C-alpha cells in the first residue's frame, strides 16, 4: 500500500468499527500507550484506556449477575482514587485531555475478566495489553495469578494484541 492510500481518518476496510480497549497498568508504558493510540487512530476507532483497580479483586467473588455492573461501573471510593488519578494523569500527559479520541475507565475485579467484560460491553474491535514485566517479583505474580495476555487470548471473542515491553 502506497503512502498516498494511507488514510487515518477512515476505518480500516473489513475491520470491525468498535472502540479499541487498552489495559493500562499502574506504571503505564508510554510506548504501549502511544502504540495503542496510533493503532486506534489508524483504525478510525475511539481508544478506551482501562485501569483495573487492584484493590477490587474481591469483586470477582460476588455472584456473576452482580459482578458485571460492579466491575464496569465501580462505586466511587475516595481511598482508592490515587492510583486511578495517577494513571489518568500519565495518560493526559501523553494523549492530551480525554475526548473524541480517547476516554478513561476504572474497572473492578480480576484484570483479564474486567477487561474482557469491558471489551464485550463496548463491542470493542480490539483489546490491547502490554507484555510481561521482567523481574522476579513479576514472575512470582504470574505464577500466582497467571498472565493477563494469555488469559485474555484464551477467553475472548475480541482480538487481543499483546505489545512486548521495550527490551523484553
């Protein structure tokens, strides 16, 4: 495809027209955020940046019919505002203020399940997460909790893109 044929303003032909959902970690990767924003723009899609509050994992223990609404629209809790406001601040530095191009959501529950529910509820065209973090602590977390990317790939109808971490 020549550069004259490349148009970021129109959705890619044959690609679903739903938003792109990006799972954003507590220490967001600028490379991941920029890559997701560029891809969403290329697809002509809205980018939904979603942060899953790690203090809310117990939401998954609730009955399934209550879990969906609680995970997608958690009650405000002033004690847990700091992590999400930090993530939102990083996103705004990289992407500008939320609006037509992107928005921010705070979710509850297990990370892969919460992101999967958001992708399903928004009819997302793509779900993006970062690759595995390096280090012993991250490896221990993966042993205990599993890999978010692997969990998503195994349970989603929405395509999942795992973007490797720099130097990883």
